[in-house]
């Protein structure tokens, strides 16, 4: 821990909601003795210990790996998905981004496709459904073939890898003024469409995944680019452009009705 | 070629149609502005142009095309707006822009669009269906639209409203133009910044161009 670490007091305004069917409300807490060296989630752990000591219900929020790779953490912090830092998940956010006596508003992802389960925990099954709608990829079975038998350009490999960095946290939906899931869906379409293994079903996949996305009640993308700006993995808008192309081709050139 | 049944109802299909109709309206706006520049050359040049345009029977076809583009753009915008609202029934208490994404133009598309809708209706009432004067050019009787225009802009309030609507047009198209290309899948690290600049220049061109015409007419009184 660095010597510059400070102890601060923060005022929290948390969204509390018992379950899916009840109405939520904001609850205020003042938390003293927060180290600026602690992570944002550690601060919430500290709050929960306090709540438990006071015999109150702990604040529910999602988290798992706490190292920015699983995509479980999901808080709207002062109106920004994953807080104020760029390319950072909530679990990677530290209290040094805040000052003494700051008020911090914590809200869940707001989307009709992500119903609140409890407090700031939301159900992101919709994302799984979008992925499932993509279906299979055709691969050669039998012995593993020679790696060089499938030529892939370095550029495409890099682009596919960049798209695959998406951890499916839902920050794109949360930050989008239209609650659109285009960045997520387009990353999942792109990571396969760019590689030879995924090319076979590329059009069909784009069409099916976009259809699923629409049916699940996400909004329509209008190119605000808030998703890209809030994405903890810096997923690029060019994935959305690629999806728009793939979708058009899928619809216009499809042999089936 | 078979357009799948759900292309038009899909989010991307709707956006692509909105983009294309928007681009069509952008094209119309430019030709309209160039026509308006004839105001600077005096009544005869402007009236001859207006007469040639309106006496061509193809004008009806063009009007129907333009009207349907406008309506389609509007209806799709209304549908997507309603869907987007439904997609987030409970808003945020503290929503804050990242500053790296949405812009004033992108956030106000619905409002600038509504201003333009009001503008187009008022504009048609004032000019197309406005006061009719006649003048004679080379022995032919034509509508003196020039007089209608000059007369209209003698009221400074109309000039202000007109310029205000043109600023809305500029703001609307500054997002619309680059958004159109993105929606059609045209994005490139090298060209997209250039496209954004072209969109911005276009927006400034139409705003300044139309406003200049209105102010010029006001000064003719
Ligand atoms: S908890 Fe795994 S990414 Fe934040």
C-alpha cells in the first residue's frame, strides 16, 4: 500500500429492492473509515459488515472474480456504468477515484431486458439467450488438422480477439440512452464472423442473434457511442458497423423466405 | 432478391431505412438550398427557376417521393423512440455522460426532428400554399414567388424562427450524416473521422446558407 493512502468518509445512496416484483427505493448510508487504497467492492463489503452488525439486510450486488475478467460486477456509479474511470470494471475501480465526503449514487443496470433480482443485482439471462440464438459453428472433426491449414490474417485474428474480449457485463446496455444491446451482440457476432471457423454460418448467426436481441426488449441503436465509451474492455463501434453489414447481407441475400 | 419478412421490423432494418430516407432528405435539402441561392440574383432568376420546377409534370412524382421519404423517416423515428423508452422503464437518478460518446446532437435528435416537422408544415403553408402574386417573364405569366418570399421575411420574427429551425436542421444532420454511414456498416479508422468532418461541414453549410437567404430577404425590405 502506498503512503498516499487516505481514510475518507463517503455518503452512499443505494438502490434497494426486495425482489423482482416489489418497487425499489433509494437508501442513504454514511460510511466512515474507508481507505482510498481499497477497491470499490471492498468498500461495499465494509458497508455490508456494518449493516450486518446493525442487524440490517446487506446490500446485494453482483461480483465474482474481482479482477476484471468474469463480467459479473455491474454497478451504475454516479450515473456511469462501472464508475468514472475508462476501460475499468467496477471491481477494478478504487476508492482513490473519490474524495472525502463525496456522495456516491449506486444504481442497477436499467433495462427491461435486465430485471432487478435484488437491490443492484440484475438478471442478465437475456445475454445468454442472444448467444444461444447464434447457434453452432461448423468445424472439422477427426484428427486435429495442421495449424497452417487455416490461413488467418494477423489483422483479423487481432480484431476477432479484440471482440472476444467482451466479458458480457452489460455496461453497454446500461450506459446506452436507448438501452440497446448492439455493442454486446456485435462483439459476439464479430468474434466468429472474422474467423474462418465462424464464416460458414456468419450470416445466419448475425440474423438470428439480432432477432433474439430485438425480441428480448433491448432498445434500438442510434449511434450515440456511449457503449464504446463505457465498455470496460474497449470494444469498438466498428463491431456494430460489421454487424449492420452482416445483417443486411443475411436478410437480403438469404435464399430462404 | 427477397427481403426477409422481418427486415423492416428488426432494429437494424428500421435504422437502415431511416438512414437512407434521411440521406435522401439531405440530398433534397442541398438542391433546395442551391435553388434558394438564386434569390441573390433577383426576382427573374428565382421565379424562372421556381416556374420551371413546378411546371414540370414530374414534380408530382418528386413530391410524392419526397413526402413518403419524410413520412417513413418520421414514422420509424416515432416507433424506435417508443421502443427505446419501453426498453428502460425506470430511468437513472444520476445519469452522466462519459463525455466520449453521446453528443448534444445525438441526444436531441427527437427534439430537433420535431422542430423540423413543425418547420416543414409551417413552411409549406407559408410558401407553397402562401400568397400568390403574378409576374411576367418574357411574355409568360409566372407565379411571383420571389415577392411572397421577400414579403414573408419582412417580419423579423419569421426570420428568427427560420434561422432557429435551420440551426436545428444543422444539429440534426450533424449527427444524422455520420450515423447513416455507421448504420450502413461503413466505418473505418481512417475515413470515419473524415466523414464526421464532412457531416459537420455540411451541417454548417445548410444552416448558414438557408439563414443567409432569410436575412438577405429581410434586408431587401
Ligand atoms: S467481478 Fe469479475 S469482472 Fe468484476
